[in-house]
């Protein structure tokens, strides 16, 4: 054991580790239509297919209780899971909640967390049907598993985009990341202030809400269905726009071109980025936790899509050999790279 060479997790990263651990999986049950490799697994138990996904939130990694209200955290934990079902073009139905907490938390604080969970369940029409609770020596860990459903013909995967199709996003991007930067800045300032002082977030309510209480875009799924628009491939934007585009392109074996001027960015995101001397476009490309939807669609749906207030066409797919390209506002071309948060990076190399 002393002479054995070990591989550091940072050499693989989150997605490299997933590929490494799952590359030899062989599906044994006919009811498993889709396993690892998308936003949710797809199971066959009748006329409608079952969608299943799980997400884990770790204190100190995914959330900081210095500025994250427990009620908001509970809501966000559910919303992030609902977003995975939306990314498969499905409808969320049930969740289970597993919670590990230390004795530092009171019963009242856990009740506050669950108040947020119940609020999200009510909002998305989801039932809480079980889970597990255990102790932790330090901090809090929340793991939620979600079940959804969809007809087989409605399910949309990541690997089904084709060449010469539209790349579209819902909502606006970068706001959640800028909300996090604002909270981190005020946390640092607050540490050196008198005990009764309070940070002032006036004018930045939108980006704070996008970070602390994001919404899964189930409304977009319903809108697309209402307009008879079926995406050809789809993913939710949890790790940054660039990363998610590259997931779709890699899995679908296509390239892409996106245009900086087409990327939707809110005024408060621009304003906060300017205050912090950051590039708002980079924040939109590499910031995470927006939970918007990125999807591809046929070219002949361009007029329909551009008529939708909540959807932006930001580019198109192309041959895989053309690579991944960003066209800037001044007409320059750059290779699109995923530079957002990557789990298991060493502290000194974290983006």
C-alpha cells in the first residue's frame, strides 16, 4: 500500500470521475431505458415513462449559512431537482429528502429548512414521499431524489441535437453567479463592521433572488408544449452556459457557434459585474446555478421561438469538425471553453 501510486480526484474533475466510475456499467433490467449520462434516468413502467434524478448539497461546498436562509435553502434544494426533470421535458411528481445534520442545529432550524421544502413542493405540485435523516459530525448535507414522468415521445435527451439547428436559452444568465459574488463581498465587509450593522443590497434584489431562491423553468416546458415546439436536445444550466453547450455538442457529436450579443443578461448582472471589474459575458458563460434551460430546435422554428418573450436564440449547431466558437460583439472569433465551477479542483486552481 505504501508503494502504490494514487490518482488525485483533481486530475479527473467531477465529470471525469463520473465517467471513470460508470464506464463499465451494464444495464440488467429492460425497464431501464436510460441510465447514467443525462439530467435524469428514464425508467419504463407503463404508458408513461418514469424520470429519476438526485442532487446533493453540502454545507461549505454548495451553500454558506452565513448568508443563506434555511427556508431559501430548502426551496432551492427542491427547485434544482425539479430543473433536472424539466431538462428531460418531463413533469415532476415526487421527491424523497435525505438529511444529515449536526447537533449545532436546533429543531426550529430544521423546521425552517422543511418550510422551504414544503413551499417548493406546493409551488411545483410535487409530493414529498419519504427520505432519511441521520447525524453528522459537522455541518449539514441535503440529498433529494426526484421522480417525474413523461410519455416516451415527449422525452428530450442531451445527445439528440443535429447539425444546423438553433441553440436557444430561457430567461437570462449570470445573475445567480453575480448574486453569489455580491453575498461573498458583503460577507467580507460585514466581518469588519460593528455588531449591529447590516449589509445594503438595495438595487440588487433580482440577482440575490436568483442565487438564494432560483426557480426551475417548468413554465418554459409548458409554454413550448402549448406552442407545439419540441426541442431536439435539452439540458438545464447549472454549471454555466459554456459547459452545458459543450455537454450537448459532445454527446450529440456536433459543433456550435454562439454570438455574444445574443446571450441574455439582466441589467443588475451587468451593473454588479462592472462594480467588481468582471466581464458580464464571462459570468454568463461560466457562472452556475441559473437553472435556465438550454435546448436545440429545427431552423424552421426560428420565427416561433423569437416570438416568445422568455426564449433567446443565441446561435446554432454545426459540424463537429468546426469546434465550439464564440463570436464577440466586435466580430472576433474565440474557442468556447468551459471555465465554470469544477468539483475536486485543488483550491489554488479553482476557477
